[in-house]
């Protein structure tokens, strides 16, 4: 076998892997572009449904005029009004990007993205690790791919936390289920980062 053919066999897998990474990176960019607007629509939907739920509770109990009933109505409607309004405000903030910039700045001091610490245990060059952990420093396609995969997991964790809060305020009979669901995804977001995906949605 000629040396050139042997070199082709050795380098071809790397070549195909890099091409796959390039295609995957393009897919992820489209993924976050589309899911940004889907996420905004879902947030608007959650906010509107929560406000409608609060309105329904108010009209169901407005015929009662006793102080006890008024306290009950207030305890049921006020949290929903706050959460419903908050979801709509967050939706607008993500749609126009100003909330994304604020969250990146506000959440930056939180010690998250601990997943990158596991890479450092594998004797990876610190300079290469920096390129993996910061999309702006990435040079090779596979470095961006690693970041994008972690960003997807980060996005999944954030979405689940948002919906857990929504379920907690709308499933009055079983708030414990929503709370457990919320607590289970907070460590997930600490591991993959609360803001890892956010620059990709700008």
C-alpha cells in the first residue's frame, strides 16, 4: 500500500468529522433562530393563559363579599397576575433582545457551566479549553460543535425551569410535582450554564 493511500485512510475520518461538524453547526444556528421565536410565542401563551386563569378565578368568586372570600380570591389571583405579566414582559424582552443582554450580564457572576470543568480533568490544553468554552474564540468546527451541544442542553434546562414555574402557579392541587420538576432542572442548568445558549439567540 502506498504511503499516500495510507494517509488518506488516516485523514479521511477527520475530514468527514469536520464536515459533519460544519453541517451540524449550521443546523444549530437555524435551530436557535427558529426556537427563539417559538419560545417567545410559548411565553406569550403562558402569560395570557395565566392572566385568563386569574380573571376566571376573580369572576367566579366576585359574588362572594365576605372578607374571608376576598382574602381567598386575592391569594389565588395576585400570584397569577404577577406571573402572567412577567411571562409577557420576558417574551417581549427576548423578542427584542434587551432582556437577553441583561440576563447575560446579570447571571454572569453565577458559578455555572461546570461541565467545562470535566474537560479540564482530561489534560486538555487550557488554550484549547478556552476555545471550547467561548464560541468567539473557537477556531475549528469541532470546537464550535462542542459548545453548541452544551448550549442546547443549557437551553433545555432554562425552558424546563420556565415551564416549571408556570406549572407551579397553575397546578394548585399538585404544586409539589411542579416544585420537584423545578428543583431537578436547576442543577442541570448549573452544569450546562444558564446563559450558554443566550448569545446564540441574539
